C-alpha cells in the first residue's frame, strides 16, 4: 500500500511540473482566400516575400517559405498578448518579425522566438495553395 501511495504522489508531482503553457492570444475563426495574381500580393510571388492581411485577432503576416510552401502567423505577440502594443511587425532583415512592445523577435520560418522575453511561438494558421489561390484557415 505504501508503494502505491508513493507512486501516486510521485506521478502527481511529475504531472504538475510538466504543465504546458496555454496561448493567451484569443482564438478567432480564420478563413481567408488570397488571389496571388492580385497586385497587392506581388511580394508573395517570390520566395521570402511577405505581406500583411486582415484577419485573425490583430492581423496575419504571410511569408512565402518555398516554391509551394507558405507560412501564416498571427501578428499578436505571444508575450503579454493583451497589451495594446503587443503585435509584431516586419524587421528590416525580412526573415524575422519583432514586437516593439516587449522587443521579442520571431523567425518567419516557423514563428519560433529568437529573442525574449517571449518564449512561445507565434500562433500559426494553416495554408493551402490551390492554383493561384492561397487559403489561410484554422
């Protein structure tokens, strides 16, 4: 009986220590279609191109990662996301976005933080390229 009690206490302690952080960025429905032939999206016609689009909680940044691969990230910073200034903008390096509120920076390849205090990635939206249309959704 003591072994079972000890095992239970140890497993509960381990479970409590591995608590995952939940995103504080509000989840909103996203269902966007972008026509890549539209001149407003010309930057997305080459690898490394980026654009902002309306949608998500505070907007979405779209990045062309490869020939047929796109990434779409929520512009709300993952650190103290309820602050009114907690949104990311393109850095001069083009391959990162930064938050002027907390100085965190994130890479556009996967949304991972590369400079803190943020330690959580940006929220990622699904993308699908069909002909000349890019679909962004969750």
